[in-house]
């Protein structure tokens, strides 16, 4: 696997002195080959001008090649492949159409209706249509409506989209930085750790967010992933965070032990979530809550609105809602991806953003988040 540091701006040293005459760089074509120059450039967070400078060709040439208006000469193709760390064959497809690079499209989940809104994505060559829902960024523009239709524009959008399932309430911050730094889109579907791993195992997402360990080390999440995903995977640490109990203003118990002695109404989470695991350990033989929230913010909303007295969530969410927070444990939060996708430019770019000082500083300033180990990668094998 290439080191992710090669993806950050200025982090890749290349031989930029091999400059061919402009006339030898590009040539007009009415039948341009499909190429992935733009996708691989964005993965390295480079502008067209920066790629042109590294390859020793003009920015106009890069723009024309990416737009498939012009086909590069052998010299230019070799220069581009060298700086983008791939083969010419990987960079320039000989397929006559974009569709030929993908298996027949299918719905990721759910079904289609005449009014369905959806986003396009592709995972390991499978073109997928995702029914639109509220994400970590709220409502975001959809790619189409009704029964999905396959067009070059939508396939290109799919190739520039990374799909993640995660319950991290700060995932929107990562999505915004990722898009700004790379030009790729990050779709974050709110799912529990177990649900996320199931989607990863099924090949329906690129990345799954996991916090199923009762400590801040990577060993706990590692064992859970090994039990849930049969294919070889890797974990990249995002942060360690504070998990605990958010309590309403009517709760007077000053400690966790005192709270467990009182008669309080709990708001729960679905089985398979890290928060549910934590609550089950607290309540032990007591009945599980009858009312359930979909995510961390749902827990806080239920308490703030008076539907419950207490619930498990992250410190960030409790403070956002103005609730008192009783810390229980520090958990490690990791992103898991299959090793089959480790060379996917979108995944490489994600690791690069997580390892960037800007992301670590911003995330580390959130209540309860510790990013000192962010970017550390372990193999599940």
C-alpha cells in the first residue's frame, strides 16, 4: 500500500525535469480514450496546474486530457502515469465507453419509485444508486430522480464519490474538508457500527465507521471487525472520544452510580451500536429501554424534549444540546475499509485528509475528541 503521506500537497517528490515539446504532448482526437487522470489528480489534492508542473506539460494539456477532448502522446501518457504512481494502462482505459468500466447498475438498498431521489456511487466496479436520505451534511443535491438512468455524467459522478456508513456526529466536518481538499464527494449514511460493517461486507460502501471497543486502543475494534467482515481489511484511527450519559435538567444524581439507583427513563439505541453496547453493560440485568433513538443526536433530542431522562451519547452531542454529561469511558473510533479498495484514489485521499494537520486540529478542538493517534493504520490480517 502506498504511504498516505504521498497524497498530501507537496508530499510526493517526482522527476519533473522531463519536459517534452508541447506539440509532442497532445494530439487531437475524435475518439478519445476514457481516462482517470482527473480522479487520480483529485486523490492527491492537486490542481490541474500542479499536475501539469509535476509532469512537465501545460495546464491546457491537462485540462484537455481530463476532458477527453485530446489524447496524450506516449510521452505525455508516461509522464502522467509516473507522477500519478500508476501504469499507463490503469490511467487510460481502452474501453469505448464509461459504462464498460462498470457492472450493471443496481440499487444499493430499498426500491425505486417514480419520485425516488438518488445519488450515484461505485464500489469495486459496481455502479450503485443510493436512495436519498438525511446525511451528516443534511440535505445535499441529488443526482437523479425516478428510475435510475445511466449517463456518462452520472457515472463520472459515481467515480468521484466515496460512500461511508458511520454514526460519528462530526462526520460532516470530515466530508466538507474532504471535498474541499480533493474535489471528491463524501456521502455519509448514518448507521450503527454493526450496520456499517454489514454494508462493508456486502460491498455497498467503501468505508465503515466502528466504535465497538470498551477502551481507546485499536485492539477492541480490530477483533470486532475480524468477526464481522470476512474479507481482508484495514483500520485507520480517526480519534478517541468520550462516551457517557447525557442527563436532563430534572435529574439530580451527581454520579453514574447515583443515576443507576434512581428511577429514570432511558432512551436507548438499536442493537449493534456502540452506545447500546455501553448501555447494556451499565444496566446489566435491567430491562432495555423501550424507546429508541437512531443516532447520538437523536438521544440528546429525546432528553432535551422531555421524552427521556438519560441516554448514552458522545460528549460533543451532549454539550451541543446543553445537557449535563457524565463520562463513562474513552472509546477508539476507526474507519474500516477493505484491502481490495486500498488503492482506490478516493480511499487514498480519505486517509490523506485524516492524516492532515488541518483535520486533526479541527477535530481535536471538538469536546471529547482526541486526535493524537489519528491516521494510524492497522491491518486486520
